[in-house]
C-alpha cells in the first residue's frame, strides 16, 4: 500500500512540472484529467488520496481565465440542477429523482422514450445559455447540422451508431418528454409542470450534415420554461463541461457543486442515501453508486479546485467555498 501511494504521489507531483508545457488553461486541465485517468486505472480500487487530489487541484487553479473573460459563460436550467435526467437508457418511459423535499419526475411517449446521457445535457446547456443571452423564446439552431453539433462540442459522424443518429434520437426524446417538479415539506406542497419546447422544426439532411437547410431549424421554448430560465438559470463554465462530456454524472456533479456552493452559508452534511436518490437512482447497489459518485466528484473538483468538499464513509460534507463563476 505504501509503495502504491508513493507511486500515486510521484505521478501527481511530476505533473506540476509537465503543466508548464501548456500555454492555456484548457490544455492544462485536459492534461490533468488525462493524468487522473491514468492514476485511476493503475490504482485499481483505490481512489486518489486527499493529498494527491490537493496537488491536482492546486495545479488546475494556475492562471485559469474566468468563463466570462473567455466568452464561455453558460447557463443550466435550475430545475435540471437540483435533480437530473437519466444517465443511461431507462427501461421504462417514467423516471424519478429526489433531492430532499424536491422531486423531479419525467414521462415520455412509450414509442419515443426518455432522454439520457450526455447529449440532452449539452442540448439543455445550449438552449438555456442562448435563451439567457438573447432573451428570445425562438432559437435558431444553425444553418447546418454540422454547425449546430459544433456549437454543442460534438463531432458529426454518420452510421447507425454515429453521433448524428444519436443526437437526433436524443432531441426527439428531450422535446417530447414532460417534466413535473414537486416540493413537499410535510406542511405545504407545490408543483411545476414543465414542457421544454412548444414547437420544434428540424430541416437538416442527416446524410449531408454540412449542407444548409432550405428553412431555418428552430426551437421555440415553452413560455413558462423560458421565463424560468431568464429568472433562475445557473451559471457554469462551458469550457469545463466540454472536458468531462464523456461522463454524464461528472457533468451533473460539477454543475450541482457550482450552484450549491455559491449559496452555501454553513457547513452541510449530505448522507449517502440522499445522494443516491439525487444522482444515482438507476444504480441499484449503493456501493457501486458511491464508487461512481466519488470518481465523478474527483473530476468535478479538478475543474472546481476551490470547492471545499469531503466524501466520507457516511456521506458528503460541503463547506462554504469561493464562488466558482463570476457573472
């Protein structure tokens, strides 16, 4: 065990010197995440120790340009931060997640199904960001499918299993589903029914993703959903989301920490059962969830090095931290 910890610390410490080879913060953080993956792979079941993570966090904080300065300030719908959409493909057309007194439920036509994975998260981030910046309900997606996918940080690939097919499928699922948010504290109860889009028009040809459509492809956001975005959207750094888009849970944890720690006034403890209900309801075994959540948390903390969080055997401790996003 001692030899393994020494190896881990050596890899992390050596990364500090290597980071000087990168001229910008994005490449620096990419290198950090790559090193993290190497350490995770070679350390088998052992996660990074707090000491090693502290080194990585310190390195990630070097000269990071703010999202606003870089033109990368984005937004996420608050309703989708407090509880999130499925990480993997659900077996049913009904889904539920809880966060204390807050419950998010999703339902969809059985022939279409529910959205899941990274792509609907990227879609929601883009839609929310554009709604906040333009103050318009109807959003033009782009002249071509390739242009729109580039806005989402996706490379267009064809075939049945390609990114084009998968994105089209997730767009159908996201815009066809219905979302209900309820709050029940035992004495009072509130409900908010959400339909993301009131109208959607896609005129791109998937066979020719670079060709412009004859008409604009647009999304018209539901009026109530649009108003909630304007008043309650959560600011995030789009550059950093792009670095972890391979992990839906890491995106959820990063966005949640950005929101939660910005408003935290005192030390708060969240037990594992509540975290499981909020982030991992699709993972049956709690020990498997804890392992997946810890990995996602480590990635999120590399990107948000000021976050004062501590996972323990009993749960997660959050402490007031420096605000991550300066609006």
